C-alpha cells in the first residue's frame, strides 16, 4: 500500500478472538526476543504478564511512601495545632492526646495512600493520553468489546516490518495491520484553547474582585450576605433608650449600692474626712455620710434619729431619680457642691461669700492613710496615667490631650483643667483628704471617679499627685538625706539649666526683635519706593 | 436486548468440587458489552422517566427545605433540649451506613477473591458515593451557620486565629467521611475508566465520543496499563477495606466516647460496622432487584448473586442481634442504674413503638433468610430488605433519641417530636439519592464489563478443562 | 484460578498425607513432659508470695485461656471455611480440625479452675469471696445482684455448657471430615456447610459469654461489651498463626510438600496481617472509648494495666503486637516465603500470650506478679500445657490423615493461585 509508505510506521498489530490464541502469540513473540511489545485486551488477562515478559511495577512503593507521608502529616498537624500552637483544655484531656489523634492519622494515611495509588498509577501509565496512533484503525474499536490485539512497536531493536508481519501472520490471527498515523490533524483545535482561555479568564474575575475589595477602603459597611450577629440590637453606652423615662440606656447605680470589696467600715478612709471631728461640727452631715456609705448602719441610725430627720430621711431613702437638690445621697458625685448649695439655699442670711463653704470647713484628713511605699506610688502613677492624665497631662500641668484637642478645635465652653502645681493645691492648703474627695466626687467640670477607681487606688493617686507636685517645687533642703557634695552638684545643675534656658530665651527674643526690625525696614523701604513711584507718576 | 434466563438453570446450587457459573446463558463477551451499553444508549424507558421525575421533584423539595432551614435557623427542626441531636444525625448515620455496602462489595469481596461481585460492584459503588453525598448534607446543614462549615477544615484562619479541635469525634467524622467519599470516588472512577472507553468506542455521536473520550483518559486496554491498573486496584481495595471499618467506627465514636447511658458501650464500633453493612446490602438489593429486571440484566446479576447477598444480610443481621443482646446483658451485669434504665426505657418507655419496630425489622426479619426459598425469590427479598432499612433507620433513632430524651437528670427529660421539615428532609434525601442513581443508570456503565468479562473468561477456562 | 500448575492427583494412601514419623515419635515425650512442666510451673507459682494460691491459679488460668483461645480459633476457622465454601484452605483445614478437637482435653484441664471455686473462697475469682465486697467498700446492693450471675453453681453450669457446645461442634465437624477421608461423599461437605451457619451462631454466643465469665469477671466491678470480641480477635489471629507454623513444620518433616504451596502461605500471611490489624482495631477501640469517657468504674481496668511495670507491657503490646508485625507482614515478598510466614506466626503466638497475660495477671491480689520467678513460672505453665496439648494432638494426627484427602475441593485448593 503505497500511501502507507509515506506515513510514519509506529508498529504492527494483529487481532485475536480469544484469550488462548492471544497468549500463544504473546509467548511466541516473547520467545522471538521482542521486548517493545504490548497486548490490548478488553479485560485484564491472567497470565499475560508472564507471556509477554512484563515486569512488575514500582507502584506499591509509591503507595507506601504516600501512606507514610499521610501518617506523619496527620500526626505533625494535630500535634502542632492542638498541643503546641494553640493548646487548650478539652475535658481534662492532655494537650498531646495520642489516642485521640489516631483516627485522623489513620484517615489521612488512607487518603494519601489512595492518592498515591490513583494518581501514581495514571502517571506511570502515561494517561491521560488522548492521541494514540493505535486508535487510527477503526477495527481497534473492538478492543473494548471482545477482541484482543498484539502489538509490536517499531522502536524495538529487532523490528523489521516484513519479519514482524510474517511472525504475527503465523499465529492464530486473521488480521495483521501496520499502524500508521491517519489524516486527522495533530494540532489541538483552536476553539479548545479559546474555550479554556475564556474559562480561565472568567474564573479570575471573582478573585480579582475579592482582591480589590481586600485592599481598598470604603465608607460603607461591608456587604453582608449573612449578618452573623454583626448588627447586634443591644444598646451601646451613651445611646438613647425608649425603655426608661429618662431616656438613658446606661442605668445609674441603685442608691445604696456598694461595690464588692468596698464595704469598708472605716469611713475616714472612704471619705477623706475625719468623721469624729465632723460629727462634732456637723452631726447631720456626718450621719448622712454614714448612711450613704454604710447601709449596715442604716437601721440603727434611722431609729435613733427619726423625729429629727424626717425630710432628709425620706429624701435619702427613696431611690428615685427625682430632684437632686433634695437628695444629696443620690447625687453622690456632686455631694459637697450640692450640700453647699442647699446650705446656701437654707440660709437666708448673709451672701455665700461671707459664710465659709463646706469645702473649707470640713475637717479633712491631713495625711494619706496608706503606708507609702514604692508599690503604692507605682499604682498611683499607673492610675493617674489611666484616669487623670488625659485632662491634667502626664506632668500634671493641665495640658492633657483632651485640652490640646479642645484648644485645637477652639471649643467654646472649654475650661482648661487645673494645673496641679498651683500653690493653692499644695499639701498645706489642700489637705490629702480634700484632694481625695475631689477625685472621688469631682469639682466644677471634673466628674467624680468614685465609681471607677477603687478607694485604695484613689489614695494612691493622692500620694502620686503629691509626688508630682514635689517634682516641680521641691527645694533641695527638703531632701535631708542628700549629703553636701551631692547637694551642691544638684544645685549647680539646676543653676546651669536655668541659665541655659535664660540664655536661650534671650537669644530667641533677640532673634525675634531682629526679625521684626528687618521687617519694619523692608516695609519702610517698600513704602518709600511706592511714594517715589507715585511721585514720579504724578510728575510725569 | 434482554438476556432471558434459560429454563431450568439454577446457579444457586453448587456441587462441592465445582463452582457455579456466575454468568448465565450462552453469553459471549460481546453479549455482555451489548447488555450493559444498551442501558445507557437506548432511549429512557417510561419507568425510568417516571422514577426520575418523582425523584427530581423530591430533590427540589429537599433543596427548598434546606434553603428555608439556612434562612430561618435550626429551630425549624424538632431539635430541642435535651434532644439536641435529632433526625439530622439519625439520617446522617443512616446514609453513611448504607454507603458501606458498596465499598464492602468492591473492596472486601475483592480481597476475598469472590468472583460473584463483578456484576454488582459498579452499581454498589455508585450507591456508596450517592449515599455519602446524602449523608454529608446533614452534618453540613445542621451546624447552625452552614456558611461557616469550612471552619472545620484545618486551614490557617486569619479571623478565627485558632485550629479545629482534634480531640473531638465530630472532627474525626469530618476527616473520615471526607476521606471515605474521596476514596470511594477514586475507586469508582478508576473502575469505570475501561468501561467508559467501551462507551467511547461505541459512540456514534461526536460529542458523546468526545465526552466519554475525555472521561476515559485515552484508555487503550494495553496490558502494561492493565498490570499497573490491577495493582492500583488491589492496593486501593486493601486500603478501602480498613477504611470502611474505620469510617463507621468513627461515626460510632460520636456516641460511644460520651458518657450518655445507652451510648457509652465499647461494642459500638464493630456493632455499627455490622449494622452499616447490613443496611447497605439491604439497599443494594432493593435497588438491584428492580434494576436487573427492568434493564434485562438477569443473566449477569443472577439469582446466585442475590442468594449470596441475602446470606450476608443474615450474617450481619445476626451480629447486630448479638450486639443488642450483649449490650442488654452487660447493662444488667454492670448494675449501673442509669445504664439499666436506658435499656428498660427503650423497650417500655415512651418510644417503645420505635424500639419494637427496630427489633422486629432488624433481628427477626432477616432470620427468614435461613430459608432458601425466600433467598431466591426476588420480591420476597425486596420486602425483607425494605423492612431491614426501616429497622436500621429506627435503630439510629432509638439510639439517638431515647438516650437523649431521658438521661441522667429526670428534670431534663422531654419527649421529642419531629417537625414537617424533619420529615421533608428525610424523604427528600431519598429523592437526592434516587435522582443521582437514575442519572448514573443513564449515563454510566451500570455493570463492570471488564471484570464480568474476566469472570466469563475464567468460566470458559474451567469448562474447557484447561488445555495447557 | 488457573490450573496450569496442577500436579497429578495422589492416592489417599500417599505417605505425604500421614504424620511424619519424626513428629509421631514426639507424642509421648510431649504429653508426659508437657504435663510435668505444666504442673511444675503451677506449683512454682503457687509458692510465690503471700497469695500463692491466687497467683498459682492466675498463672494456670492464663495458660488455660491462652490454649483455649487457640483451640477455639481453630474451631472458628473450620466453621467459617465451611460457611463460605472456601476453596483455598482445604489443605490446611485438617490441621485446624485436629487442634479444635483439643477442646475436650481442655475441658478436663479446666477442672482445676472450677475446683478453685468449690474448694477455696476467692482463690481465683474475687466474687467467690464473701468478704470481698465489704473489705473493698463496694456497694452491697450492686454486689448482691451481680452474685446472682457470678456464683459458683451457675458459673460451673455455664462452663460445662460452653464445653459441651464446643465439644459437640468440634466432634461433629471432625468426625464428618474424617469420614469423608474414607468415603469421599460430597453429601458430607453439603451437610457440614449446612450446619456451619447455626454452628457459628452457637460459637459466637458461647465464646462471648465464656470471655465474660472466665476473664472479665476477674475484675467483677468492671465491664466492657467489647470484651468477647477482643478475646475472639486474639484467638482468630492465634489460630492462623498456628496453622502457618504447623504447616511449615509438617512440610519440613516431609508431609504435604506438594500440597501446601507458596500460595497458601501467601493467603495465611494476608490473613495474619488482616487479623493483626483487626486485633489492633478492637483493642484500640476498647481503650479509646474507656479513656475518652473517663468514667472511674471503667478506667480502673486500664489504670491498673498502665502503672509501674505493666505500663511497659502495654507499650510492648503496642510496638510488638501491632506495629512490628503490621509492618513485617505487609509485604508480598514476606508473605510468599513460607519460612518468614512461619516465623511471624511463631512470633505472634508468643505476643498473643503476652496479650492474655496482660488481660489476666494484673488482677492478682496485691498486684504482685512475683518478679522474675513469677514470669518463669507462668512461662513454664503455658509451655507445659501447650506441650501436653501438642502431644495429644499429634496422637490424634497419627491416627488420621493430616489433610482432608478426599475433600471434593482438594484439587482446587492445591492448584489455586493468588493474584
């Protein structure tokens, strides 16, 4: 057949109708020394490996390797994830629970081994391989039905077309054919690539969208398909609530509430006031304080004082949100002020200035009831930093961040927080107890912090404020323990620093003055030029 | 083209010293090809169309119910305190169990060199895959926030910042069922490649040829390929066999590792596996008996095949019965009050009707398979098998619901009732299963032609008395 | 199964089918020697420590249960081969049949165990001791209920019942198989196949309860529904190992040279591998469930078996009863070498003893296993008992053929090939 001579010869194939005839032919071919042979059958034929001399495969080793990889992967994964990286207790089981890790280890062994078997087998077989010259003969279609084929490849060393055709012809076959390529194109049709290109292109789009959204910003909340409890109906602090008459979502403490750990019997400690002295000066106020701060004493005091304190008692006992003027117990953080106001209202005699304020007459504690040590000071510093420094500044000068911001936005009704370094706040004029009371109850625009800072910590803050004050106005004489040379050294450092500051200030002032002078000269010059120009104009 | 059974040939009788023929009639290799291919090549029969429409409708109903569930929440089911695992888990275990028969037929019978498996293993494997699909749906949707089910996977999560909890049997389940589904799929597909090549070579339509051509990976029937293929097949079977054991064992661990009375018994692993095989074979028979008749495959799926499967049902049913007895005895022997109560409660408590259904269907009904007459009459087999499946569903129901509805604290006891969504999903899952199965019958080779031809070859060899 | 290797069929009188003389000569020495060694081991054990009687009986029970599991495993092997109409196993089935008949001598060997119930109080089984519950502060109502099952009378009746059933089964299948040697009737095979189904059911029931009675009740407050299966798993593994070893020994001495081929060893190797895996699966599942549930009444059994030296035994079981044989018998190349299969079989028979020892010995009073002397005594006792039974078995083998010579499937079995 002349046309076949032009095409490449891949080999020769012969067709058989039964297993036995095929096997006989295979043995003959094997015995004749041909190695690059293959048989094609609709089902696996028992004994054909031996008949053709096919060697066993390495697949079992691949599968073993894959299986062992699976075991190791599973164990390492579980041990890493549950015992090392994020260990947490589950019903008392140890972090490294090997019995519990076995099931997953087994499953992954099987999974990996199966992948090894499946993909390894196809890989070793060289499949998928859609183009195979042996498919060119339509008679070959029966290989998956009921015919058997024996093939000798042209690449075999002994291959000689005539000889092979004769050898095969001698076996029990009716059909021997040379295997050549057919006329079909061996290029992949373009539409195939176009389709794949389209699929790949389209599939990239969602990815790009996601990537873009990950790096870009939006002022709108993220699009939610599933709300996932992201929009909780629970109220935030400072929000309005229709459930209460006063409209607040945050509810104040029930009057008489004492925080756990704050049930102190020592009222001096809790108020900063020498209660004995206060009882002597102003027994009714002392009694109110006692009742407010220590509900255990309430009944005793009530029964003793009943006839005299009707109005006050009724107003104190009712935990209503009514008139804070009449209820000094409820309005704790404005206590002294309101007490002062009510005192002022009650008195109809001389103007307030003539009568000393409660703040002045109260017998405050002079000294800090805490034993001062490094820990107390450290706690004081920590709490000062948390609660106080936002307004008063880290150094207590009153220029905290809130103040900076208020100045920047030029807030109309902002008053700068007090500097703690004013003389009026020094220990001799502003006793420790008074300072404590201010921290607890607030003053002017400052809110009271009794609800946020524990009593002991408030005293610690008092101690720290004293330390801050000392940092600005201590004189060397107060440090009796420092010896002479040290004192002199410190004094000298102070003097030098002061001098340097002074010199810098002078230099700045001089530079500013010079700049001003230059500007004045420049202005004068410009003015003169102008008048000259005008004059020249006028004259021309 | 139907292969009618020649009169008088009964291959259920096997003389010692001879082996009964497994392929009947004067069947040739070509006859096998024709018989199997025509199922997919001819126009669908009326019964197929009707079956498909019904299944598809049920499938749509299931889809709607699932969407409703995801939209509204898990409360649409009957799951309430204390029965937090209700029908979803019962259905899950039920379907996973059914899937096990396929792998057993493919893998374990292969390892035991049981030739008769060759004509049923393809359909059984397909059944496994579809059962696993049905099974996997339920845990996926019962987690409450199904769209976050991927959190179960061990990936480095940037918003959770934590890993899955490997000390939980529920996570072992994730790995086990996924592995099982994957390996079954690989095994099934690999087995189909030579037969898909047959479909390819017989295709007249160009698109059909291309589709089957791609799916069959260019398979040419090369003996060198067959050699590696056989090795891979044997290795996969060797792995699939313990996998079958392990999957339902791990499912049983969901219950047995707890302390709930009636759940915490050490025999659960082999008992569940036996039960799974039991229900799986019952489902195989329920599908196969009508299929072989309607598709004209009675010479390939012979009475002997049915007989053998019935014997396996009898054996595994007896194991399940033995397990029931052992549990009951040990509950008494252990003298733990809650455990003893759990068992008396099952039999005489509010769910007594479920318990006795279970016992009748699981322990008593398969015992009829001692009688050969019943084992070899197809309609009787189907009846018993349907009872077995009902019984096995009730077994999971009894285990889950009775133990949970009454455990340690009497103050927590409550009676569980399913909702219409529970019912719908159970029935709908059958729709999913049958839709997939009917599609499989139309599109894929329903019998493993290559292996059946190999069985036939052996038969030729034996009857020719070995001429070399 | 191709037959291109089929040898010419031999006559039934062929010497390849009879017990070789070298082995026949060992009958009496094994019987007598085995008995002496067993009694010596038992006596040695009874002499140890304060609770010698308890220790001695425990050692004896370990040996008896070990031998019993092998014998029962062989019985199950025979039943299952008939049930599934297996063709490959005909050539080794007779060996299993000969061993399974040993259930009758085992019944006699079990008499001391029963005697310990009737003579002593709690010598072996603590539930036999009326003071036990009070001494150990156990809830008396629970104890009383349990005693309805665990009392010497009912226990004895049950034990006799188990042996009656097993003996009946063993004798039925043995006698029929031997009769077929003479007549070659196919109807005998049909009969044995027919009765194998009910036989397996009876076997399962009796073995399960025997395991509960003889071994699980050593810890009377403990229970595990899996226990019967656990004992069975070791038992079936031991049986297959024994078949491999005995086939090899027979072949080495000249019998069955052409009948038991490398294909049979391959199958036995596969089954040994499979049952190692099965044993591992069962014992691990039992352990995992009890460990995970962490209920004190259940964990006590494993707890006792992991403290002190018992922990090492447990580890030994994990490494040497699971991992090593699993890896060792995995390869096709190992399975197709009869010598290696025999070696693994012998190894696993030893490990099976370690398993039975691990099940029983931790329950001795005071947990004192008598150190080296105790272990030596245990080994002597089991070796002696096994020797005695081997001798009896050889005696039986000498009177019969070592293979089912006229089984209709013998040809198929000899010729079969693995893939």
